[in-house]
């Protein structure tokens, strides 16, 4: 008699019964009661259960509403680009350059580093031109983006609640300034799943400009929060190995490594049957995805396969790690079915030297943004791809240090393109000095709600129970921006 083996089997059986009874009393009973109140609960539960086994299936199945977009490419200009040198022309501010900022604009308002300082108007540092048949006013430094003005929807009345970088990034990405909430990419992949067979559904790419303002972007910006970790963003590095430890170890064949992954997943599946822990099933999916990525990621990152005219369109070179290369990679990811693609380009924090800084940034992002939209359109993908260009906030109409601008959250600009967005539109406005949003004021939750609507999701219905509440990306707010929908 093998006492050790018999005891182990006995314990496993007891654990299995305990797990089953726990799930039965807490899960099936609750589900049955909920289904009496709302019969669609069973359908959603079935979709969620399927998603546990297959990461390609989302919790929202079918979509709440007819989708206009299948994927999102979010271009994050990290540091806070000045709307006054990009997409919001303010002639009155130019007239008042060097004069005291009227107190009526700033009294009682939240200001970052200029709090208590003498506030002086600081006029736009670059000229604006009108572009396209829509007559959009855009800084002349961004002529390539301007050439596609009739494809863009420029929102000039964006606002946010945060005034400093990290909480502002958190708010723009998760709808909360508190760390630990799921990012918008995680919510989207949780809701819709992914069309990618051998790549993550949510991919992040980062690049650093030549200005040297290398402020860190924390990985929590693309974290899954309280959602299962398989929905978190995967950061692909632009230089060197795109993912650490992705290569097969020396002396190990791919077949041998596949055997190991399969064996580990079998053991994890047995453990999951006992404990019913979503993180175990997430680990199983991540092992399998990592194994698939060993073959798919090197091919994805090899942009030298692209025709020369495409490389010239973006203005990039293979392996240069630039924003331009990342824009090309974004298109390649979109083609392969990745649901949410987020690019971060750093070095927009111009507390000083805003004139030179914006000129440098324009050189780095103007052509690639145009190339991405042009490339998507010529491949028939722009109509169902939602492209968003946004920073975490804007910059003040007042000067800082004589030639810079401070953080500003009361009014700034973002633009959208593609997937269900009304083209050739300038929406909302700030006051004559570019301080406060005064027309069609847009909050971050409104932008998130509209983004989800374009993907076929009703934002109030995409919820997960967390700490006794139905948590969602838009919190308890969020209004659809009807005026920008095609």
C-alpha cells in the first residue's frame, strides 16, 4: 500500500469537492438568481466562460451595438503637447504677448508649477495655416498632418482632472487617477477579445525623441488592474530583443520547448480545476502565447520586408527605434488582428524652450502620423480603424521661465480619424486665450464612452464586479460625443 500516494489522492479529492461546493454555492446560485432578473446574464456568463478558455472571445458577444471600428491605434504624445503650437490657433493671445494674464481667466483655477507666480501671456510661437476643404487651422509645422485635414476630427475642448504627468496618464488611460484600475486597452480586449492568432490583443510601443526629456512611462499605464492579467498590454521594445527572454535557449529545439510548454499547461490546468483561480488560466494562456510569439514577433518586427516606397513614406529605417518605425509597426500589428495598439512618444514636456521643442517634435511625428493614416487608407483599413492622437494634458497660455509653458488641464486639443468618426470637423473651442474649454466641453470619460461606442460597446454595460461595485472604464460618468460621429 502506497500511503503517500493514497493520502495525496484523498487530499486532491477533498480539495476538488471543496472547490466545487464553493463554486456551486457562491456561483451557480447567484447566477441562477441573476438570470431570473435578467436572462441575458446567462449569455454573458457563457461568453465570459468561453473567454477563459479562448482569449480570442470577448465578454461582449455579440456586440451591444453595430461596431464602426474593429481596432484602435492610440498615439500618445507623452509630456503634454501645447495645443497653442499645434491645433488651437489663438490670435488674441498673440496680441497680448507679454501682458499680464487677466485674473478673470485664472482666479481659483488649478495651476501646476506657476501657482503663486506672476502670470504673463505667452503668444503662439509658430504660425498657423488653413488646410483642406474644411479649412482647419493647424500649425504650419504639422503640414503633413494638415494635408489630411479633411480626414481628421480635431477636438479643441478636451479637459482632464489631473494636472501632473503620472496621474494624468493614469486618468487618460484608465479613467482614474488611482493606480490599479484596468487600462482602456485591457477593457477593450476583455470586452471584444482579439482577432490575432499568435500575438497579444493589446500591444504597446514606446519611443524617445531627441529632446532628451526621458520621463518614465510606468508599465501600470497598460496594466490589466483587477481584470485577469492576460488582458494587460504587452510592451514590445523598439530596439534589441522586442521581448526579453523570447528566444529559444541555446541547445533547445522549438519542439522540445513546445513539449515543456504543453506539460506545464497540463499541470496548470489540473491545478486550475482544483482552485478555480482566473490567474492560473491566465498563466496557461500566457505560456501558450509566449511560445507562439517566438515565431510571430521576429517576423512582425522585421520591417525590412516592407517595400522601399513604404519605408520612404514613413521616413524610417529598420531597427532605428523611432516613432516612425513604431507607426509602421502599428499598421503591421493592425493587419495581424491586434485589437488595441498604443504608441508612446516621449519628450513633449516643454517647461522651457517650447518654440524649439515643438519644432523638433513636429519633425519626429508629423510625417509618420500622415504615413500611418495614408497607409491604412490605401489598404482599406482606415474606415474600421480608430486612430487617436492625444497627450495627457495641454500647456498654459502663460509663460514659464520666459520661453516655456506649464501643465494645463482646463482646455487642450486631441484629434481622431477613421472608424466611424466624422471627417473634416473642428469640434469644440477654448476661450480667446486658449485657457478654458468653453464650447462642447469634453471630459476623458466622454472620450472613452465614445471610443467604446464606435467599437460596438455600450460603456455602461461593460462592467466587472470589483470591491462590491460594478466597475467600468468610464466610472459613473461618460456622455457620448454625438457631434463627432459620422
